[in-house]
C-alpha cells in the first residue's frame, strides 16, 4: 500500500492524526483513517461552567470532515486537570452533566472518547494527581487505593457516568483513559515504571470486577530520539498486559523528537517510529496509532522535528520516519 491509512487498514488497525480545522487539506483523508481534534473538544473550548456546551463549531467541522471521509474520530478530552476552562474547580455533578452533554452531542460519530486524561502524577511515584479534579476523590479507609466501598473516585465516577450515557443512548462509542509516561514497563535506567503500574491497576480494577467501565487505554507516546530514549524494549510487553485485560490499546499522541546531536539525518527517529509501530502490530489488542500532527512546523514541539512530514499545508514532504512507518505497516 502507498498510504499510511491503507497500509494500516490492511494490517487491521487505524492510523490517525490530530488536527484543527485549519489543517484539513487532502493529505489528511488520504494518509489518515482517524482524526483527533488537537484542541477543539477540550473543556476550555466547549464547556460552560454548568456543564453545558458552547462554541462547538470547530469540533463539528472536524467530526463532519471525518464522517464525510470515513474516518474514525477520537474525542479529546472530557475530564482533565489542564485546559479545564470554566469547569475548573467544579463538582463531580457538573462534570457528569458535561460528560452527558458532550457524549450525546456527537453520539456514535465518535468512536473513542478520552473520558479521563492525564490522571496520574509525575515523578514516577505511582500516585494520582492531587489537584482538581482528583480533589473530588476520597480514600475512605486511607489504604492508598480508591477501590473500596466508601471511596469516592473521580475516575470511576466519570467512567460510570459515561458508561451510563452510552448505554441509555445505545451508543457504540468506546470509553478510554489516556496518559503519558505510561508506555514502558520500565523507565529509562531500568527502574519499574510506577506510573504505568498505577494505570494498569486502575484499568484492572475497573474492568475485571462486576463493572466494565473502561474500554480502551491510550498511551500518548511523546517520545525522544536519543540514547536515553524513553522507548523501552518492553513497550510491547506493556501494551500486551493491558490488552490481556480485554481493553483496546491505542498509541494516541505519537511524536518522537529528532536528536540532531547524533548526526544521523533522521535515521534514529525513523527507527524509533518503526519500533513503536512494530510493538503495536505485534499485539492484536493494539488497534490504532495516532500521530500528534502532520508536519514538524505544525507540532506543539515544533523545535524537535517529531512528526512524519516537513513543510506545511500544500507543500508537505515525507521524512525518513514516514517511509519507516509505511514500510513497517506494510509488513503487517
Ligand atoms: O489559538 C490560540 C491563538 O489564537 C492565540 O493567539 C495563541 C496565544 O497563546 O494561543 C492559541 O492557542 C494555543 C493552542 O494550542 C492552539 O495553537 C494555546 O495557547 C495552547 O495552549 C494550545 O496548546 C495545546 C496544548 O495541548 C494545550 O491544550 C497544543 O496545541 C496541543 O498539541 C496540546 O496537546 C496535548 C494533549 O491535549 C494532551 N497531551 C499532551 C499534548 C501536548 O501538550
């Protein structure tokens, strides 16, 4: 196959991209089978302080484009401590209202929603964030988990509400939890990745009991190309253990910075892209990969040359990383 979209489809997964309406040129539907609004479905754009919707025009444009071009949509994102806009500091009840409004606004036209984004703390301590909305959580018996009777838990409560809306409206939308620095079983240097473990514990707890609240797990995968690359050899094993819980795993925000210090003209980056694609292809439950933008110049980390194209709209040029991804997808 000659496009990422077709090669991925043949291999049984989707290959997608994050975009804003201004980036919707023909390359998007040609090369990509899935679309994530990079910014236009975030609460700071679409939520009112009472959990209503506003300003949904850009989101509509993206959803309509995807529908016209037979692309899947990933909604991004409902419950997040950052870019919370008018929801910042609000109650679980208001979050639940927003979850209901957003889910029903686009219904099954959204294949996957990031219900909870970046819930876990940094510094590899295996804890949840403490700032809002996690301040809505209460560990009743103080045992350090949130899985006991009497606990309140913004993650569980948000997924419960989302699942209820999906069921009441007969939606096909799948409900995902998404995070970064959770990709490997270990972190650079070989220590256990406690953030990945914490995510695993949450997904296990909310899928293996009587409630099946979580359908999919997103590994953001904002990676580096250098000797200490955070792409560890156990990426595939980590994807596999989540897939073994019966959830779909997605690589949701892939970019890999190109370390110029090794003078390899993008080859290290291309090899790293290959590794990520291979890890996903090797696990049946890894059902999609999304890159976080089209061209380097359009990326949130534009100085790091992390994407598959150079140039810009109307003049996109494929990089070595593009060829590596296409080649790996074509191997199936
Ligand atoms: O559009 C306005 C423009 O009108 C204004 O003049 C300018 C001045 O600051 O800001 C522009 O908005 C920026 C927007 O990107 C569009 O470029 C925001 O300031 C900026 O904060 C926003 O950054 C986005 C960031 O999330 C924060 O929401 C990035 O584009 C987006 O790539 C990034 O994506 C996140 C994921 O949602 C979650 N995971 C991490 C990932 C990377 O940070």
